[in-house]
C-alpha cells in the first residue's frame, strides 16, 4: 500500500491503496465518486471514461500510480450543477434509456468538443465510437453531441 | 433518488435562437418560474403527505408524489407510469415527483419488468388511481365551498368553481379529502382530452443520470459493507478441490469461502478481489454433460432428424398437402447462444440479520429475489425486504435471482452486509443465456404459387417451446404442422429480450421470403395475400394475432419505405407480432465496392396508443439496434462447458459507426397501449437478411451474419449513409 495525492475535480484527495489499483476503483470504492462506471474493465466500452488533463481516459486501465499530478475530472466535477453544455444537450435530447453508459458518453463527448468545437457528423461518429451503449441510444447521442456543439 | 428536483421538472431547458444564429440553451434543472418557492425534498413532502392509494400521495403544499412500482431498466416505465396517473389526476406535471417503490406485494401486483407487459397490465389501474384521487379532491372542494361537485373543474393541480370564483390547489383539500372514501367506480377521461399522455415527457431521472448521482445497484455502498466476487464452475462441472492460498495472500482479501459450485473471495474493496479471483486454483470434475459448441451442432442435427417432438399445432392434412404439392421449399436456420450483457454487470447487496434479510439492487423480479432468498434460508418471505435500484439494463438477465441468492449466501457465511459484484467476464461466462436454436421449415406450394402447407420443426437448448404456434403464418395456411423439441443442456438459459421470437422471427421471415421467391411473388404481396386469408377465413383454432392490425403495419411500411420504387436500393421486408404489438420493417441496402452496406431501416409499429413518444422511439430504435447488432455479430461458443468469448474484445457489440438511419412511424389503431420493450427487435434480423439476399443473391441462414462462410469473400457492413 502507498499514499497517493490525487487532484480530482479541483480538490486534492489522499488515498492509501496498492499501486496497481485502477483509478476507477479508487474513485468508486475509496472516494465515493460512483458516477464513473464499471462495465468491461478492459478499455473496450468507455463506461469508465474520465478526463486526465482534459483527455478522455479509460479509468479502468489507468493505475493510480500513473496519475501523478494530472488533473482528474469525473462526471461529478464536469460542472457545478449539471450545467455543462454537453449535460444540457443530453437532457434536452433526452438521450438515456437505462442511463448506465451515459456518464462515460458525456465525458467522452465533452473532451472531444473541447478539442473540436465544430465537428462534422462523421467526426462525431468517429469520436463516440469508443463508447458502447448496450441500449442502443446512438442516434440520440450523436444528436446531443451535435446540439452541444452548436450551443454555448 | 429522492432529493433531486425542485418544483419544476420540465422547465429546465429553454431553447431560443441567438443573434449568432446558433442555439442557446437557457438551463436550470430547477424551476425557472418560481425561484422564490421553497423547494422541499421528496422526503419532506412525503412526511406531510397523505396517501390516496398505492400510487399516489399529495402533500398540503400541493406537491404530488407518484410511486412507480415496476423496476426501471431503460424502458422508461418510471416516467410513463406516472404520466398516466398524473393525466387522470389532472396534476401539474411540474409538481410531480416520482419515487421508485420498493417491493410491496400487498400494494402492487405484477411488480416486475418483463414481457413488455407492464403498460397493458397497469393501464386501467393507473388511470383509476389518478381518477379516484381526483374524485375525492373534488368532493372535498365541493364540501368546503358548498357547491355541487359537478360544477367543479380541475386543471394542472388547481381546483376551481366558476360560479363562486373559488380556487385552490390540491394541497388545500388534502386534509378534507383524506377523510373521504374513494369510489369503487370512477369515470375515466376521454382519450381525446389527454394532455400529458401522448406528449414527449422527459426522463424523470435525467439530472441524476447526467451528473453521476448514485442510483444503480453497483453504486450502493454502506458503512462496514464487505465486497465479494465469485468464481463459478463451468457448465456441467462441480468442484473437486480448491486451493485458495495465493488468493488469500492478496492484500485486501478477508476470506475465501466455498458454497455449491462457487468460490467467493471476500474483502473490503473491489480491486483486490478482481486480482485474487484469478489466483484461486479450482479443480473441477464433471457432474453432468460437459458440452461444447460442436456437441450442440451434432445434437441439433440428430434431434431435427429423429428426435421425439411435441406437436404444438396441427391443421388440415399436412402429409397430403406436401405429397400433392407443385413445389416444396425447405430450409434450416440456426442461432447461437447469446449473453444479455447489460452495461451494469450483475450485482446485489444482501444483509442477513438472523431470520431477516435486507436486499438492495437491480432486479427485474424483486418478488422472485424475495422468494428464492426465503427458500434458501427457510424463512417466511415477509422477512425479506427488497429495495429496487435503477437497473443499468436487463434484457432478461435480471429476471433470475441467481445473483441475488449468491449475495445472501455470502452475507450469511460472513455474518455481515455484502455486495457481490460480477466482472464482465463473470457476466459472459456465468450463464443464463439466450438459448441456441435450430429450425427446419418446409412449405408446399400449389401450381399457382399459393402456400398450401407449412411445417416448422425446432430444436432448442433449454428453450422450452421454441416455436410460437399461434403466430403468423398459422391461420393463413390450410395444412400446418408445428413441432418443438427441447434438449436439456447443462448450459443455463433464460429469457432474452423478446424470448424465442428474437431469433424465430428472423428465421420465419427469411423463410417466408424464400417461399415468396419460389412462388414468384413480391414479398410484401405474398404476405398480404396470406394475411387476407387469415383475416377472412382463418384456419384452425386460436390465433395469437389480429390479421387486420398486421395488414395495417405491412401496408404502411411498404408505403413509408417506398417499397420496390428505387432500383438503386435493395430492400428486405419483415413483419412480426410479439408481446401484443405489431412491427413491420424494411431494410435498405446499397452495394458499395462489391459489399452490401445496410443504410436504413424503416419501422412501422402498432402498439396502440403511444404514451410517451420519446420513450416509444427509444424502444423502437433501441430494439432495432439491438436486433441488428446481435444478428450481425453476437456469438457465444463453448469449449468444455466454458464460453470462449469472455469480454467485449471477443464478444462484439454494435457501436456508433455501425448504426444506420432508422425511420420510425406508428399506426394509430385506437387500441389501448401495449408494451414496446421487445416488439421492435424480432423483425430486424429478417429484414436485413432479406435485403442482403436481394442485393447479393446469397441467403443468410444462421447468425451471426459476419461469420457465415458463404460471405467470406465479401464484407457485410452496417453503417450510416
Ligand atoms: S469499464 Fe473501462 S472501458 Fe469498459
Ligand atoms: S443507456 Fe443503457 S447502456 Fe447506454
């Protein structure tokens, strides 16, 4: 076990865990930040997506020891009160079915739009292809990403 | 899920054009209209509220709490049920809070999610719940104001009397109303006066979902709770010996316990358990048949040829019809096992406290969880409480209680509260799959191309009856023989979204195309002729479907898809009745670089009245995406009782780029609403396979499509046009 100081959602948290513990489980089991979801555990589905210095990252395969000083943002810290443009667009388009994948989808979309604020539909499809939605809300996801891109 | 929204739920988004020509979303999760209104938590409202019936409580503040008894797994029941209650109550939707009810068999019956049955089952009683509450509120106002109840109007939670100019919100009459008895019978609204039903009401859990609030079973944590993960035996095997020494050495592991064919590692957090589980050395020995996919292929062939079948339907003289036929068409179709793969893996919290048990988690059948727990522990079911969390998908997997009872076992052994979590590997290898099935179809045609004989013989692996003998084309053909054979496999199976029909529909509707082709008839015309016969002179006894409603969706789908009108687009047709709804689909294929590419699916649905258009579109599109994804890629194969595909790297699910345009339409047949969680899925595979045939001349007779060797030289694709 070792102590790690993590910068998460603008605050510093100290956790005492094994080096190889994935950031996902540090968030969920040790810090109570359960908005970041577990689904495949092997970087295939995107349910666990967080931002590391603003980049979309699969937290299920990110050992806590590799995080260092990076700024971690989770769905809980994406905005003050759910008012990030992507969250707003998600609500407006009414994207979710079961909703389980959606935190990861939102985090991926937010990082993508930060890089590319005026994407084509094809670029949206490419970017969002890394997240699986078992309920098949893909049409709504692309609509919401496009809406978020148009709004501010 | 309680302290979520304030006064307004629907008013948190306003879209208006900005000068820049873009869109601006004025956003507030809470009420924009009444910022000064003190916002109460749902608990605060409930502490003052009076209960009117199992579904409804109203507080003196006029806030309405509507309980949603059925588990919510994405079918949107937690939004659509309350809409029905609120409609008859004439509530202000902005003042409605929705609370997921816990298991309570005294208050609710059929508290489960499955079979697309919730809405048809509850439609009347939800309306009645709202209408009777409105009745007593009106009676209370009439008494208070000393005016006739018949002169009182209710709109958006406001009760008013025009003659005297009196007016008040629901809350003002709650005390008086609660002294009154609700009537046995009550007049329901005329459907044409509906204000909430039929409108696109937004998901009541939006904010919690999009801000990452704890709401799913896996999000449940309690002080002092232990975590557990379980190593389960291959199918047909039992434990011979366990070496858990290495697993026990992992920091964070508290104990390793064995029960039945399972070995559980228990600890204080999840990650150590994921590591330790891999270190458990278990030696297994056969307990029954240890099957591989090659065995299944052999069993299918043997049983189709010589197995003793149960006759499910027999009309006319089948032997003569085939003997005298001008032409006989026959084909076999096969589908593999599939996992349910809800995005939230199975999990459950259990706390055994003496002869009482507390259960919390995602289940489609809370009562089954309760009953199986009671049976395991030998305690009365009343001693078990079940709190239903939101479910991260279900698809039928959570109709079983195996993963609940395991948590009870571990909690009992550890004498502590425990949450059992499944990994994705556990989910794919841990059983209760969509059964593998193989069918043989035969059709007899007369000289003019009429289908005069139809035979279907199916073999399923733990599939129960793998046919649907009262479904189309039964009733449309004079001589019919439908037979089912079940092979009892050690591989566990379970209902999977649209049980049986999720594959049978593809096989039947593809075969129907083969017969139409042999009869030299247009596939749509061929189906319509058969349906006309089923309508005017139905053959045999009971028919499960209404031929008229099926004709309705067939004709509308042909029209909406421009069936046969564009020579550059190759189309495939399919229509199916399941779970009381009718869905016809047309798949459009374009050839690109020698490859058939699925570009569009047109779907026409008759599910009676559409309660919530957003939810309905979700279910239709979601069902189609599910159907095409699994038809294209889904495959679970076995080697000595263990699935070869263990995670999403080898078990492929459909993704964003593979989803074509889906054009959704509804037929308003005037019937009461039927469920929509399942019916859109069954027709999809057939529409795609028929379109691929029309584009390539090659017939897909088994799934998954991309693994068929007839297609090894060309690439099959689905993607957006
Ligand atoms: S859980 Fe991390 S990618 Fe699936
Ligand atoms: S909404 Fe259920 S997995 Fe995406």
